[in-house]
C-alpha cells in the first residue's frame, strides 16, 4: 500500500510543453509505484497530458500564441483561466507546481504561488538568455528549482542563487523511442513544416509554397509534403494552398497531412520549417532543414528593443551548437530566392549536406548530456523534492 500521497500540478501552455508534461506525468506515476507512494497529478495542458492521465484543470490547446498583438487579442481568456487556477491552488494546496516554459503566463503564476507558500519547480527554462535577462533574478526569487534542458543554461543561472540542474532534453528520448527502423529516408521527399500556430502558417506558408514552386521547376523529381499537428492548422493549410494554386498554377501537387510529423521527420530527405521545437526534433531525427520565421511587425519593433539573438541565432539547434547548422531566415529574408538557394545547398549531393548531417549528431550528443532518460531524471528530481518537503509551510516565505 502507498505510504503517502502527493499532489503535483503541471502547467504547459504550448504543444511542445504538452508533450513534455505528459512524459513527466507518466514518469512520475512510474516512480511513485516504484517508491510505494502515490501521486495525484493535475494541471493545465492539452491532449497529450490528458491522455497521460493528468486531471486537466484548464485546456491550453489554443493558448500557444506568440507576440504582443496576439497575446492582447486573447487577454481576457488568459485572465479568466489564471484567476480560476489561482483560486483552485489556494483551495487545494498542491505540494508543488511544475511550470513548463510559457513565461508570460507561468511567471505571474509563480509569483502568486510564492505568496501562498506553494513551491514552484520550473521545467524547461524560459529563454531568459535571449529575452529579459533581468528575469533571472525574478525566477530565482519565485522558484525553488530550475530544471534546464540545454547544456549552456546552467551557466546562465550561475550566481543567481537558484538551484539549477541540467536534466537533458526530453525530445532525445521521445524521438528515439518513436523511431521506426522500417522507415527509410526518401531523398526525393521534401517536407514543409509551416508551424503549429495559425499565425505562423498565415505568415510563412505562401513563401514556402513559392519556394516549392521554384524547386519543382529545378528539381522535378521532388515530392512535396506539408505536415501539421492538428485539424485546425490542417484546414488552414488546405485553404491557403487552394487559394495559392488558383493564382499560381505552376505550384506542384502537395500532400497535406495531420498528426504524423514524426513519420515525415524520419521519411523525408530534406525540409523547410518554421522556427520552433520541431527544428530540434528534426536534428535528433537526422533531417537537414532550412529554417524561416516571421513576426508581426508591431511585435518585431517592440522585440527589437528587448531581444538580442543568443550566440547570434534564433534557431535552437544553432544556439546549442554555437554555429549555423540550419541556415535561418527572418522577416524580409523569407523569400523564394534565398530559401531555394539554401535548400539546394542541403539537398542530397548539395555542398552543405554532409556537414549538416555531422553537426546534427553533435547537437544530439550535447542535448543528451552523456546519458539518456531526460524525462525520468526530471521526474526523479520533482518527486524527490516533493517527498522531502515538510508538511508545514516554510516560515521564510511570505504569506498573504
């Protein structure tokens, strides 16, 4: 029989965080069984966390927006969910709240939990090394532990007083476990990954289709596939492709698929992707990419004041390696001429192909930290923390 029961909340606000939260919940349940205790896991998340058995207090499926304008459009939804979760935390008193990235929402929630003496563990650090380095001190104040997934992040928090642990990137395990040895890479399949958010698709897909049109003329053997994570984005891509085809009859036939990106990361020969977590997945899966991104102009103007490219890049694989592995293009550079030239350099037989393949493996080695089991290491740290906590409140923390 279990000798104790621990209430753990996990919060994710985006598709990638939902996957990490689900894996963390699964590992916590496994560990609880091994250690003869019981965990009750609730939180904010999406379909992956729900499938993993997490009691979903708030559905975050449509909350993964980026940019000042986009957040403003959803502000009342954020406020409603935030207040509801604070009320429930005050009533239910979880033993710990694990926050996964999503700093705009989670940092404010961490502050509320700090005032209510509910410990916070942050899993997947906000990119404070690029956005708002001043937030390091705030995170150190509100959080009890920081679990980082990139090897350079421990240095970022050095001297802050925040207990930081590099646990490795969960995607290394996730991508390896779902890899199917029966899938052979097809050098003639070209994968388009326009993003997991509607705004990304709206800003990027036309330029991607223009690039595909040029590539089709120069490399008629190529077959084009668009892969997206969910139905809403699938329908948006269909509509945009249909509209593009009406005014661009030379566009090649493009297969549009939903929910099978892991398959295409292993099957395709080359790809063109929106910047995001999928670029790390591609590096782990061994798929050479060119990366593109566009921001809302208002967001870009404001962000231009606040953001400095970390190590000179915005694509995570490049930041990890501290060199340009995947060529990256931002704003006005997202055009068919520049993208086509970059793609041709990494097509099979292209001048950068072998270099990119070798560097992707180096990224995997850096993310692994010399060992596998990132999700399990994170779960061990979280459960050990919760089990070590006294049932009485820490008097050093303020109350309201």
